[in-house]
């Protein structure tokens, strides 16, 4: 084993859904720096997709391909799969990152806010992986497994105070679905894992984007996440280094889930 290449993604072909902004864009940056041969990204907004594609192709010519479409709709999902099949004979890494959120008070929470979030965050994740399974199997071998990395949230590991009912339920579903998918996909040398991000600046987490200092107050590590944090975890899972990690969800959150102690339990001395 050449340990200098343990975390390399050299030669790999990847797809990152929701890759034009936020966490998806952070993962794109990391995958390219780690040596990916090509990275496909998806988004609903063509203009935003084109901007990200142009930005990174200036640094990595020809390595980023944007594919527009709405993955919450079966037609959009089918179009993406058909386009990818035209272009590639294999897929080494699939990152299911596209997601949506909805917030409303319990008594007024609408059915549309439930269906939209669950359809994109859970249903499309499953059916996209199912549809791309032939490409993943074509890339996979016992010595070089293909990878599926689902992006959940720490809100799927513990409740937060916001009334985002369908979002929190959807992310808990993704974490459990990862375990069940992993048990099946590993039979074909496809490793399925999950990342549960904490607070990262994005359009979905406007608090972390607009007020990072305020958001950091509830984080043991005392800052919001940056690209190196989330991309480092994804590179680990996508590379040879993560081949033996199967079905696991890794929180990358600065300690919110596993190292946070409510202030009322703090030592009066400040320790």
C-alpha cells in the first residue's frame, strides 16, 4: 500500500447533487483538490450551476460538468441518470447532498412543507442511488469499492429547537436508510456511508452564514464549519482510507452532538 495516496481521489469520477452552493460546493472543491478526474454537479438553478462550473473549470479545466434538473421530480431524476449514462460507463463516487428544509409552527405546518422535504431529502436519494447502481457496480471491485455518501444533518441525530419537523425527520430517515442501503450495497462492493454536518455557512443555514460568531456560541469547538472540515470527511470516506467504513454516520460538527454540555451543567469555575 502506498500510504502517500491513501486519501487520493485520483482518476475517480464523482457526482455531487446540489453541488453548486453551500456544502455541495465545499465538497466539490475538496474532491477536485484530491485529484478527481471529473466531478458532475447538479442544481435546479441553471445560472448558479453555470457560475460554479465556470469558477472551478478556471482552476481545473474540463473537470467540472454541471447538469441542471429538479431531483425531487421523477422526470428530473430520470433525465439526470440518462445524461450521465450517455457520458460515463462508470461512477466511482455518488454524493447525495441535495436537500431542502421547511419551518413553520406546529399548528400551521403545511402538508406541502412535509412532502417537498421528504421527497427530495429521502425519496430522491433512494431512487437516484437505485437508478445509478449499474454505473456504481461497473466502477466497483473488492479491492476498489465504489462509494455512496449520503449527507444528513446533526438534526437527524438529536432534535434542535427550531420547528423544522419534516427536515429533522427526513435527516433521521437518511441516517437509518444509510444503514439499510449499506447492508445491501456492500454485496456488490459499493460502500454506503453518511455525513451529518453541523453548522456551515449556506443558504439553508443563514444563521451560520450571516452571524458565524453567534452560531459558534453553541459549538464546543467555538466556530462554525469551513470547507476543509466537511471536505476532509468526505475525501476520507470516498478514498481508500474509508473503504472499511460501512453504514456509519460521521457527525462533522465541532462537537455539538457528542461533546456539548448545556450551560446549566457547567462548572461555576468556568471549566
